[in-house]
């Protein structure tokens, strides 16, 4: 249990830093200005999803010992969430001076590259740091 709490806090910090940097690419969140409270909320959600990934890795047979499958699932989830949020106007990308989005867009999907890779990339970093902080058995074994 201690290791999942560790993963949550590491993921929260990494995601908050990412969200803080990344918020400049968005116009709004649910039609309102993006505040630090919204960034804390988003980072908490991301950290929670990161812990779910760790729980899958630890306890769900198809995911056990397959970190690549957990990370691929997080990538797919993030892309799906981004598509949903853009279509429902939960958030929108700022436009660059050229008139296009200020964020790099994945061709064919129409979603931002950086929000799409955020969960998988930061989950990997969170698991890596947690594996060094505590002896998280399966993850720890990956780094021996």
C-alpha cells in the first residue's frame, strides 16, 4: 500500500508541473479561466489514473509483468479523453499567431501530441522514481 501512495504523490507532483507548463496551450476549462485549483484537480485525476495503471500492473493477469501494456493503455485512454474533451468543448487549444493551434496536433486524430503522451510518459517516470524510492516488487525487478 505504501508504494501506491508513493506513486500517487510522485505522479501528482510530476503532473502538476506538467499541467502548470502546459496550461498556456489552452483557452479554458469548462468555459472558465484555468486556475491553480483546476490544475490541482487535473493533477489529482492524472495521479489517480497513474495508480490505477500500477494496480493493473500489480494485480491484473493480462497486465502483470507487461509495463508496455499498461503504458499503451494509458496512452489510448489519454487520447480518448482528449477527443471527448475537445468534442464536448470541455477545453480548447489556443491558436498560434499563424491561426493554427499553438499545440502540436496528431494528424488524423486532431488531438494535441503533448496531452496525448502525458499520462503514459509521466506514469513511466512515476513508476521509475517509485521503484527507486521503495521496493515495489514487480517494478523494482525491472530496474535490477
